[in-house]
C-alpha cells in the first residue's frame, strides 16, 4: 500500500477507482466499500484508492465536541494496509481544505489531479464547503466528467445500521460483543504498562495497568479481553473503573492475564475487548472482592473455551 499524506502530488495513476470518507473504525460497511473498489479497479486493470482525512473533520468543524476515534490514525493505516487497497491519501483537514466547493473538489482534485475513472461512496457521504456536496451532486458530476459512480447502501445487523457513530456509542456503553459484530473484530486500545498499587498481586490476582492515549474507553466494568504483546496474544480479564472497594479516585485499566507470570512493566501492549462480564461494584471487604474476581476469571476461561482460540 502506498500512502500520500497530502494532495501535493504529481504521480499519475492507472485507471483509478476511488472511495472517500472518514473511515473511522474500518467497520463492516467500510470494508464492503473497499472490497467493491478493489473489484472495480481489478476489472479495468486499475488502481484501487481511498481518501481519508486527518484530523477527523469534526475536530475542525465542531472543536467543542469530543469525537472519540475508534481507530486513531496509526491504527487506521495498519487496517487499511491489511485491506489490500493500493493507494491511500490521508488529506490534512484544514480551514483551507474545508472551504473548497463541491464542484472544485471534484473537478480540480478528483478528476484534474487524480484522474479518477470511478468513485464509490457510502449513502450518507457529504463533502465540500458547508457540506453542500452529497451523493446527488456526485452523480450529476459523474455525467459531466465521465467517471462511473456507485453508492453503497447501509448495512444492517439485527435491525441496526452499521456506522461509526453507532459503534462509538456501543463502546461507551460497554456493548463489546455487539461492537465486535459491527467492526468484524474486537475493539482495541493500546498503551504502556505502568506501575499500579500492586493490590492485585497482594490478593492473588496480579494485574498489568495500562496507560493509554486512546480517548474512547469502554464504560466502567469487568470485561473478557485479550492482551497482545510483541505478536503474542493471551486471554485475560480487565477491570475499568475507580477501584471503589479501595476508595480509588482515578480511573484505571487493570488486566489480569490468565496463567501468565512475565513482567510487562514499561512495555507496549494492545488490549482487545471481547465481552462484558459485569458492572464495577464496591465490595464490603477484600475477601468478597476476591471471591468475585474468581468468578470473573472463570467467566473469561469459559468464554475462551467456547469461542475461537486466541492467536
């Protein structure tokens, strides 16, 4: 996969077929579009291309709003590389870029600079100054410029449309099994293992404490998870919360890795969320907490007995 981080390019592409969007999450709907782009490009001996934006447009358009990215840019790049797309444009979303009219965006950039032969976007795609560009505008301009144009309709699961905003809401509500179905993979956050209070070790369930810059964290509670470190994955159970039994004041992400004894302090790990076990609870004493953690660990073991093995 070739990546361009601006549109200041002179390279010419063979029969480009393009899709455009934020592509936050690379969920099932996004993947369907990418598959179609690759199919259409392959049919004409062309180049499959995807254009996305950084930062997320809402950070410029509505700076007061917290977006909560499902896939920060480095994760998005990795997932796009795995998708098999040939070329990715990561366009800086600036005040200047947002002011480009829909007509100029298509005529000057998509046709004039990239030379697109085809364009495929989602049904709700909007673009250009003040968001005045939409699929109807793209269809009209396709006749003018001679590129083929396709619209990908909504994909639904269980009566719900698959979409980034909906998935963000699911993550914030801790609905991780539903998130996994809509993404086609577990939700993941990354970070560094830092020192905690060693309470887990003291009560017989040592944990790794994750410090992360990801800003989309599942709501407080206990989850079935996997820890990935240097390409290895391990089954685990994770508590997100404030340790109310110990009157904690700061949010922590603490993971007990099943049947694991290595020291991961200071190392980078990824944490994959597979399902929710329960809410965080304040227990009357440490013995009650230990008894509940035993049940949580058994719930995680049962999950991995009944689902695909960790890789």
